């Protein structure tokens, strides 16, 4: 897990990955968790972490039990006529028991429809038809736009991990500002409006700062 040059490594892995999955175990605490987490996400795999306080046999057995029986692989979604765009995540992960997959997108229209989820379960094609009431979703789930925006920010951040693009920070910042979210390039400033100083003019005052090592 002690990798450097994350962007170059992830970019090369993506070029060669094709349909393979990568499952990793990070050992001890001084490892590159960001790289291993990204590797699991990009490869539709999984990662587990082992520290000195863990029982090695128990962790490995639990990890292999978890990855050996995926509930659904090669997941695709048929929106059946809905005008859907900007779907995140762009690459559908495999579905494992106890680990939900959240998919968001922007859509136009209203009314009732069916969303068909397809994949492989136990090596056999499987399909689920899920009824959806789009009018009810708009009226009763006002937090959904923020959920979508968070996943878009995550997707853009992921892109910056394997493909440097000087335009990505500005795109991330714009989405965060439009939806009032914290991101690597935005932050919230809390202003206490209940108290006001009596000074009539601005004064400059020196502030001591620690010297860098």
C-alpha cells in the first residue's frame, strides 16, 4: 500500500484493466489509503485494511466471504424512456451484500415509469423492474439534488486522480457553490450576526504565527 505517483499508476491501471477486478488488503497503518480506495473503486473491486489490533485470520476470512459472493455484477440500468443525463457513478460498481450502490442522475419529465436493473447473479442474467413515480420524487425528496451534486463532485475528484486536467478544480468549485456544498476547493465561513463591535473604523493588528519548520 505504500505507493507514490498515484495519478500515473491509476492511469496506467485503467488502460489495462478491461473487465478485471482488483481486491486489495492494506497492512498496518502507514499505507496509501487514498490510492487503495481509488483502486477498488475504479476496478469495481474492494479493499480491506489490517492493523496490528486485528485478528488476521478473521479479517481475511471475512474479506473473502464478502468478495466471493457478489449479489449482482456487470450492473446496467435501462431507464425505459426517461430522459436521463449526467449519471453518477459513470461506471456501475458490482453489488455486494451489505454494501448498497447509489446511482443518481438528472431527468426530465414526470409520471410513473419502470426502471429496469440488469446484471449477473450466480453467473446467470438477472433483471429487476422497479416502479418509480417521478412526480412524487420531485415533491417529497428535495434533498436529491444535493445527493446528485455530491456524487458529481466525487466523480470529478476521481477524474483528477488518474487524468490531470486544469479545468477540473473550477468545475468542482462551480458545482459546490451552486449547491452549497463543501469540496476540496470550497469551504463555509460562519458569521455571528448577533454581536457587533463598537469600533467605528477598521484597525490593523499584528498576529503572531508559528514559523514553518
